[in-house]
C-alpha cells in the first residue's frame, strides 16, 4: 500500500529540508525544533566524511569542504544502509557530477578513491585462502593475499602530501594495498610496472617466480630484484605463502 | 538482565579488562554485518562471552519508500550467524525518496501512517521469521499530526502485532519536550508485549528542549520512571544501558548498570519482612 499523498508529501518535505537546510513551512512542524534534525543529520554526514577522508579534508579549505559535504548530501541520494560505505558514494558523486573541484585539484577523484580503498580493505569481509608456509622462493607457486587490491594512479597520491601534488607529477604510479591478516591493518606497497604486472598475474592464480619471469619475458638481471621484492612481500603478508 | 551497547570506542578496554560485566551486548547490524578483519575479530571475541541483542538503524520502517529486501536479507543472515536474541528497530524513518539520511526522523501521527507502518512491520517480521521489537523514538517536532503520539503508537503496536522496545528515557524526553505526563503515558501505553527496555542519558539544551544524546549518565527522574515502569510490567525484561558518546570510565557504566539491576531486583523480588 502506498501512503496517501499528504503523509508522504510531508515526510518527503521534511527529509528534503534535512538534506538541504532550506526550509519551507510544513504543517505542524515547529521550525526551531526542525533545525535540530537538520544539524544532527548534517553532522553525521560531515563526521563520517571527515573521519573516512582525512587526506581530502586536509587538502580542502574550510569553505571548499563545507560546500563539498553540502553538495554531496543535497545532490546525491545515499544508497548504502551502512555508513562506512559512504566514501564509495562520495567518489561516485564526484565522477558522475564532474565535480568542480577536479579542475583545481586534478587528482581529486584519485585521492577520494585511494581513501575509499583503505576503508574498504580495512572493513571488508574476510576472504579465505589456502597456502603452505614452506616452499622454494623461485620454484613454488606463490599465493597472493586475497585481501589485496592493485591500483593504478596517475598522480603520486600515496607518496606525496596532497597539497604538494602538482600537474607535472602526472605519471604512472602503481600501488598494492593489502590487509595484514593478524593486525587487520592496511599496508601499502609501491610497485614498478613489472611488479604490478606480476601481482596482477598472481591475482589470477598461484605462479612461481620463475614462471612470472618467463611470462613477463624478463632476464636474469631483473631476477635478483624480483626475488628481493617477493621476500619482502612474504614478510608483509602481501604474499601469504606457497600453493599447497 | 542488564546489558550494554558494544561500542568501538571502548571495545578494546571492555574485552581486555573486567570493569564491565554485562549480561549481554547490543550492536547495530548495519555497523557489523559483512565486516571482516580487525572488527570481525573483536565482535567474535565479544560473542564468545556475551549473548547478542541487536538494534537496527537503517530499516526505516516509517518511510514512504518500500522495504529494502536485499538489505533485510543481509540483516537476517547476520542475526542467524550471531544467534541474535532480539532484533529491534525504530518507529521512525531514516530513508526517503530513495535516499538514506542516517538519523531517526519522526513519522507523521496519521491513520495512513499507522496502516502503512504496521504493514511494513508485518512484512519485515514475515521475512525475518521473527518478531521485531519496535522502539518509540525521541522526537522534537511533530509533522502534520492527526492524532497524538500515544494513540499513534498504540495503534501501530496493535495493528503490527510486533513487540515493544520501551525506551524509558525517550518517554521522559518526549514528555518534557511535548509537555505531557510520562507516568500517564506509561499507564496508557500498550506495554503488554514489551520485550526489551532501553535506558540512557540525555542533554537539556534549552528551557523547553531536551536532546536524546546518549552522551551523559541517566538522571534520577528517568530512574524513577523506570522503577514505575518495572512495577507495571511485573516481569523480567532485559534492560540495556545505551551510551554512545562521551564515554566515561567503564567502572562508571558498571555502576549505572548495577543501579538498574538493583531497581529491577527490588521491584521483582521485594524483600519481605516478617510481621512480628
Ligand atoms: Fe533507545
């Protein structure tokens, strides 16, 4: 059953006021009291965005930030029932609305995406993996941590403070993020294009370093560096171990 | 039985120490379902020690929008996985025109709303295969009311055939903000199916307005109203201490819980003196 128009319209008008802060009289509503709802709702969105997007918050001026929160909440219909997933929708809003701040900060969308990835990896449901801790670093197929994400950025948002990033910094930047199984912390690893390609291959299934070198057609010269990288990756649990 | 809201702010101290000894814990499914890693480990640890009660935030039973069944499906799995004893939700709306607002907005007290809300509660109960305990929320302004709050709530409870989550502090807050007698409200409220009680602190922000903050200690008039409510109920209903902000030392929370338990004990098992 649909609500009769009046009840529905009044609810809609009240919700709309809470989202926009623009009040037009609603039957029975005490305006002064309605303001509390507006500030409660707005503060929830503002707090959630500030704590999930600290780098973006630091980057923007106070005026830019306030307008950003307001624009997002007014113009975007929040779909998620889980507040912690909101940063994903913030990113979506910036892309789909071609948000004006992208002109001043060309890396704006990438920064938001980077912040979302960290939240997502920290919070997302556990993914099971089967592996053995013993094996030969060169010959045994390596098992990558399934709680990982490989990302390409055109700006060095993970190595530079956002305020210092310039247009000239535009380049190829590869990054792996993974969740350390014991602590649950999200760790970041900067990658060369070759290592990024290798991790991409491991994401499809276990391979040994020898196989990875063959697939990527690399010679002995790069071998030492690759071994060193994967030894560290085993330490940090980006690589969990070897195929059973 | 007195329980405590399991908050991330004090999860670590709570799980590692012994200052706080609740009978059960309460969480919002929205904050914990489909979550892994660090917080899943903490919840698992808590669930090894305490039974779980749940208090939803985003179902938006009072909204004009239809129920979100994909969301309810996730809630249902979470309730089953955690062996949740109770699923409670708010008699309010937090989603409108397909957009979540993440706060509890007041439903217009109208006959249309009663019918609509009762039907949605029943649909949700059928889907979840369990009763929902519906909470009377604090509200600061009515919206286009055609009846009073009490008649609205009683009508919803009767039509929806749901349980009641009686938040005694909310009754106190509403009675102050809308100038009615909270004792009379309890007298006339259909409390027969009270499955769960909430107790909390609030903040008076103006001479005529209290905001339900869950950020302070429970005040004496609310304890008094609780005692009165227990006398009317005459049964052992689980009670939750809600503290969401401004978290004090855990021992202070335990003191509040002890107080609640002792009020309950005195009402339910009064010490009888032999007549000389
Ligand atoms: Fe409550």
